[in-house]
């Protein structure tokens, strides 16, 4: 029994940031709906949900955003209904665990928030430049989808050949799932919830671009992780070699054999000077760590 408790504690400690994000979203959703349920039962006209959307939802108008700049963050923690938050949190939990295994919790936090910010900015910009959204500056964006999709697309870019199982579909590689989702969101813009789908695309693009930069030796989330650094038991840094033809399953099976201290040193060097700055021995270490023979 004691070992089981220790295993549970270790599991949650290793996913501390991920579950904090999920917990905050869930607590806000439950709290808001509980207050509104109470108001409904007692015949009150007050709606906490509408009030929070007004002050913490992200409006499309530039002027409104200037007056309420905090909404570029707070909109991520509000949701429409149970299905909205359920899908987002389940998807975040699944992709967040995989993300943390290879990139660590600090990068997970940075990708989630910066992806959400990118999605919000895409939404505001789109509503200013496209004629289809003229006179829609009062539209309000809420939901964690942009941040969640940033995490997923980052994982799909890092591990494109990683295979997962989907209900009714079966085995599918992350790169194909990402392409399908991106196209669905793009083609759904005219059908309704245009602002939400545009934000989804913005978050997805951030996740993709952040990994491409990281693979070239530049960590565009580094400033965020330094600004909001925290102590945790998570992996310190990137845990995968920068090889375009890597096999995700092999990497996952062999990562336990890696010497963490040496790997962190090598990856720090890549972040500073790029992959080409590595010595032959360092490249060979990464090559073996990626599961190649």
C-alpha cells in the first residue's frame, strides 16, 4: 500500500504543471456554473458566466484589447459548456504527458500559454483585416483550445511518426492526425465559430514553428521559461535527438538508457550554437540515444 501511494505521488509530481493547468480550468468551470446554478434556482438575474466573459474574455476589437490586455491570458480559462472543457482537458492530458516526457514541464507551460497568446493574436488580427468580420469587433473568444493545440502540434512536429490509437479509426501517426485537424479547423471557419477556429490555427502554427526553431538550435520559448521558472522533478531539458528521420517508438524505448547529465549538456550546446557545433562524439551519443544502430 505504501509503495502504491508513493507511485501515485511520483506520478503527479512528474506531471505537476500539466495537472495544475487542468485543475485551474476545471475549478473555474465548476465554480462559475455552480454560482449560476444557484442564481437560477433562486430566481436571480445575475450571471457570473456573462460577467466573466465581459471582463476576462478576449474581444476582437483592438481598442477593447488595449483597455483589457489581461484577457489575452484569462480567456484561456473560460469555457462554453461541459463538452468544450471535457474535450480540451482530455486532449491536453494526453498530449501534455507525451510532451513532458521529451521536452519537460517548463516547456509545456511555455508552449501552452504562448500558443494561447498566439491564437488570441491571430483572432484579433483576422477580425481586423478580413472583410467577412466587419462589424464583428464585439465578438468574444474563450477556451483553452489554442494552447492545447499548440502543445499537440509541437508533439506532432517533434515526433511525426509516433503512432496512436483512435476510436473508430485505429492506428494513426501524429503527423497525419495533425494535418487532418488543421484542415478541419481551416475549412470550418465559414460554418460557424470562425473566431475559435482562427485561434485554433494560430495555436497550432505556434506549436509547429516553436519545434522547428528548437530543432535548428533556437528556443523561442526560453524567455518565458526563464521569466516563469519553477522548481520541479520534471526532466530538465529536451530529451530527444534532432534527427528528421527518427523513429518515435525507438526513442521512447531507449530514452531510459540516456545519461541525463551528458544529454542536458549537449542539448544546451545545441540551443546556444546549433547542431553543427557538436563534436563527433556528441553527435554519436545523440545518434545512439535516438535508438539507431
